[in-house]
């Protein structure tokens, strides 16, 4: 019995819908090549991603292509060769890249079995180098702490300056009072 061509099967449409929804909700996503990685290593990597709040799943390149075409994203086709997994960071753009960097550093193999092919930051396509650079970004909490430190430094300096002026004024007034006390005693 021949299957009618034209309309895709419901399961396939649902997978493309899922990819599109995950990418739309993501602050960043990484396309990861999984060539030569063992089942145990994949399981370990999945656990690390899960602990960091990153979703991770292998998809067919055809489904990824259809989803990004629907989203109007161009320039990702050249990276969709070979086995591809998508690591989606819903909150922190750097989460997936940090986990993958730690995983590859801890890997016993010299080869990069799991490597970043490309990435998405919103709807912008990132090449391998730019996507890997996401790991260098601070998390939201780290960025807020850095900003607070930058904002606090001038205020601390101003407080120190005002304190020194007040101390100087108090010392000067103390000397004047001392001199007036000596002059009154004479």
C-alpha cells in the first residue's frame, strides 16, 4: 500500500512544532555535533545539561531546517550536516555553552566528540567560535553583581572623600577651640 505524498505525517509536524517552540522560548541554543560519543558520555552530558536547566535533544536535520525556516532564520543550513543535537538555554544564554565546555575539558579523549557546530542567540545565527564564546559571558546574577560593584565604587569614593573633609573640619575646629582656650587662659 503506497503512502500518499504531499502532506507530512502528524508526528513529523509535531516534532517541527516542538523544535520551533523550544527555539522561540530560548535565550540561546547550540547545535552540537555528537559524532563518536558513547552512550555513557551522552547520558552524563544530558545529566549535566539537566542540572543547568538546559534541555538537550537530538533531532533530524530536516526537522531543524523546517523549524528555522518557519521562524525566518537564515544561514543555519551550512551547519546542519551529520548528527545534530540542540541544547536550549531558556534563561541564561551562557548555560549550555558553559556545560559543554566543562564536559569537553573533563573528557578523557583528546578529540572533541561533542562540539559546537553553531548557535542561536535569539534569532541571530552564531558561528562555532561565537557560539563557544557564550561560555565566557557572565550569568545574569554575575552581571548584576559586576554592575553593582561598578556603581558602588564611585559612591564609596565619594563617602571616603566626604568623611575626610568632615574629619579635617573637625580637626581644624578642635585646633581653633584649643587656640582660643589658650588665648583666654593668658
